[in-house]
């Protein structure tokens, strides 16, 4: 089970929850025989960060129902429909850039620009981030690299800008 693979729901609520996203990395699920998944709901409304809209390639848009996380036996997950890259990768990169900016400025910040370059999938993981500021000014870009630690390869390169929140 590769992390962020999307599988058809083997359960009874296929109309409401047609797909499940594996969020646990293969390093753990291959040892436990189970995978932690989040349902993708049809006919639901997205809501900011907690319920983002996710596209299943070639199928359509669904809502990632993150409050319904659960574990499922790996043998029940068959024939992946695709891989969720964009939404989860962007969220990880945004949080990493925000943490670096808040630590450096000692103020609350918001990420205002996010430019993602997808280089490769992270089939095994786990994935970690490496961040650095690309200049001395607070509005200089932040570079975030997402790295698949199983092969020590950069999977995504991100450039972000942070703005200090007035307060």
C-alpha cells in the first residue's frame, strides 16, 4: 500500500464514500497488515483545511473527510484508482513553510504564495521536509523540499512566500 494511493471503497457505503485514501506510509502498513485511510465522500461540501476537495484522476472531485480516519486490513484494498498527490503535498509544504516563517519572524504568519513542482511520487516514504529561506528579507521566498526518505530523493520542490499577520 503506497502512501496517498486511492482505492475503491470495499465497504457497504460505496455511494456516499466511493474511495479511501491511504495516509499511512508503506514502511508501517507492510508490517502491520493494515493501513490508515481517510474516506473520500461524494455529494459533500468542502470546508477549508478540514474537508478539502480532492480530485480522483479520471473520475471527479470528492471531499476528504479527515474526521472519519480509520484503519483497514490491507487485503480489502484492491486495484488503486490513482494517487493523491497535489492536495496532501501542498498542505505538507505549506505547513513546513509556515513553521519556518513563524519561527524566524517570531510572529504569526500566513502563506500567501505557493508554487509546487512535482518531480516524483513517494511510493514508500516516509516523507520529510527540508526548508530554507532564500534571502535575508521577511518577504523573500522560502524553499521547501519534500523528500522520500526511503530512497533519499526529492519528490516535490516548493517555493512559498509568507506574510506576517497584523496583530
